[in-house]
C-alpha cells in the first residue's frame, strides 16, 4: 500500500529520500546562506515522497487504512519519541539546560501526545511533529483518492485543502494538535507526488533531463529570494504564489535528479535509513557539539560549506552506527541458530 510498485521507482524513491534527509539535517543548522532556500521546499519534499509511495488503495477499506497507517507511522513515532525523551532527560534536563529555558519534564511528555512542534512541549524532538502530521495528511489524501476518481478534481480539491491549512495557520493563534493545519497545507504536495510517477520521464533523454533540472532548480531558488523565510512547521508561507512556484520547481528538479542518479549505491543506502537519520540527527548533534567544543574551539563557523560537511558527517555517523547494530544482531541470530 505504501511501497513503490517497480524496482526503478523504489531506487528513485530511495535517492529522493536521501536528498530529503540531507536537506532536513542541513536546514537545521541555522544561519547559513542556503537555509532559507532549504526551508522553502524540504518539508514539502517529505510529503511529496509520501505521495509517491501511495499504491493499491482500492484494496483497503478505511478501517484497514487507519490500521496500516498506525502501524507504519504512529507506532514507530511513539517508540522513537520515548527514546528521544529519555535522551533529552539525561542529556539536557539533568544538565540544567532545560531549566534555563523554563521547560518542564511533564509538559514535554504532553508534547509527545499533542505533537505541535514547539520547544516548550517538544524540546526533546521538535522535528517529530512530522510523523503525526504525516498520518493525518496521508489518511486525508487516501480518502480523497478513493472517492474522487478524476485527476483534475483531485488536484483542485487538494489546493482547496491547502488553502484551508494556510488560512488556519494565519488565523489560529495557537498550534493545533498533530499539526492539523500543516497536514491540510501539505495535501497538494502529497497529491502531486502521487501523480508525478505517471509522467513518462523515460522518454526524456539524459541531456534534456539535466538541462531541465538545472533550469527548474535555478527558478526555484530565484523565486524563493523574493519570498520571506518559509517555515512550514510554524505555518509561515509568505507569498503563496511564490511559495508554490518555488516549491514546485524545486520538487520537480530534484525528482528529475533522483531519476538520473537512481542507480547510485550511496544515496540509496542513505535513503534506506531515512527514518533513523531523521529521528536521531538532532540528538547526535547535541553530542557532537560537546565533543567539538572541546577538541576544536571556535568550530561553530556558520558557513554553508561548513554546515554541509557537518550535516554529511552526522548522516554517515548514523548510517555507520545503524549498520554496526544490524550486523551485531545478525551475528547474534547466527550464534543462536548454531546453539
């Protein structure tokens, strides 16, 4: 239900996930020249990819859909949130850093269930708002796709729901539970991802793809320079026309780039560990900050190249640690079988 239907699609999706997680990690290093551009499309890219993985929805009723979404998204969310909360309590709260900001442990527990992405409730993992919002947005998208059969009405309806999310974000003065307003605002990107695989990109030769993606990414960057700082998690879109134009150009460009690079091994490995990297990159950065501040005084030079290198280091450290853990489990299984 939530997997690509062919091997080329699977490879392309993994490469696109590697882009997405790199942009998320890189974008969380604030204050660089590229951060505003990354923020303008990195979150839409997450939901765009989710739309690409919607298949065979006619074979499932709504109850089965909720069950599968819960098993795929909510169960891991609560597990990872519990782990992140424990790490936050040990590394941040017990060190006194949380008290300096006025953050209370009980409120942080409430944040696991309310999940609105604000530090006063989710200092343990503000980025984790994504999972409950993904649950809501995918459920809504599947309901639409099951009941509206024609493409144009689906796209129009997704834009209407997008507009509803934008209005909620601007009118409501407090964060909604499970980021409901954002779940509405990303509907268009989920639907766009669902339909994009129907575009016959195989008919486009390599030179045309490269030229097209360069033009699209350039347009996405240029248009974003005329908009304010976009922060989808906070419901900040700026000029809606600029936001949609920049996002669509950037998503299309990286979609083409993922098609060009879909046979590369390293991006596929990173994309396959998307959830691990997404969940733990901020807490790893907490540890890296402690180590780097001792061995490299003045290391926090906020250039775009520096933050890119740090982001890649975070990613490869997590990939390496997960690979080691998986290998240890395999060795333990083999030993148990011999016994």
